[in-house]
């Protein structure tokens, strides 16, 4: 068992809680998924902070089963765009069933993914399905330490990453070209890491537009008993 230390917990008055609740909600409610990016550079320090924030996520058995690969190199971004567009072309032309294409229609997406080159950073979150034994001390030589709740843990980390970027005034998109195995190959990731989400990170292009969508209201998403 790990040694125990006092919880670092900041007491907040009820009035301050209410004010923070409103401010955070309104801030997050302004977030939109962006597909039109400017090429304006983003300092690496901001991307580092967003990754550090994402990596505060709770995880199964505190195994922190994530790796964030931050890509800035234009040549690597171009290879990612080419591979993703090849998959997306096949998706939109043949692979996607009609009901999936119907569900996507309001978003106006197609196979073209220029943002994969325009955005100054592509951050790919890889989920570690297991870790090589020896790290953390468990397991024998050449063995594997199983990770628990990998999808859930990485999903929460992805959410915190999105929130952190929005909070610092940057835009992103949860992009999941399918299949995304090419990302592991292009980015040279080990076999125990599977691509989970690709996030273009940057500033919206001047004049960027988004679909006019509404979020479900509280009554549609919450049930009280
Ligand atoms: N991966 C494709 C299709 C797509 C699928 C879903 I679900 C979306 O919410 C959006 C797009 C693409 O990126 O175009």
C-alpha cells in the first residue's frame, strides 16, 4: 500500500461555489469543435500544460494508461493527413453505412482533412492496453502488466485535454479517422499502445464557421430520483 498523506483540499464558500459553477459552465458551453484552423503558431509550453492537465485524470488503478504524442513537424503532419484522407475517402465512398452518413450530414464533413496540416500541432492520444513488466516493479522479465479501464481512463483524460485547451483560448477537434492504426506506424509507437483520439490544436481560422447545433437541455440529459 502507498504511504498516505493529508488531502490537499481547498474549502470554498457556497457563494463562491455557485459563482465558479456558473462561470465554468458558461465557459465550457462556448466550446465548439473546430475544423477550420489558422496556421498561427502555438507555443509548445501551452501544449505541454494541456497534456499535463489531461494527465491529471483519474485512471484505473492509477495506471495512467496514456501517451500523448505532440506532432509539429510539417512532414509528419503531411504524412498523417495523407493517410487519414485515404481512410476517410474509403469511409465516405463505400465503408460508411447510409444511416451513419445521415447522422453526419448536419456536420457537413467530408473526406478532406486540411486541418491535419494547417493546425500547428497534432496531438495523438494513445491508450496503453498494457505496460511492459518491469516498469513499476511488477511482473517478470518480458511480461505484461495488464491495465484496467483503459477506455474510460483515456476518455476522461481526453475530456480534460479538451477543457484545458478551451480554457487557454485554443481550439481543438476530437478526430478519429477509422481505422487509425496508421498513426501507430507513422509515429513509431510500441505494440501495447493503440491510437485513441487525434486532436488538431491551434487557433480557429479567421472567419471560421461551425454548424448551428444546439446542446440537449438539462431535462434531456439528467434524471433525478
Ligand atoms: N471520421 C470521419 C467521420 C466522422 C465520424 C463521426 I461519429 C463524427 O462525429 C465526425 C466525422 C471524419 O472525420 O470525417
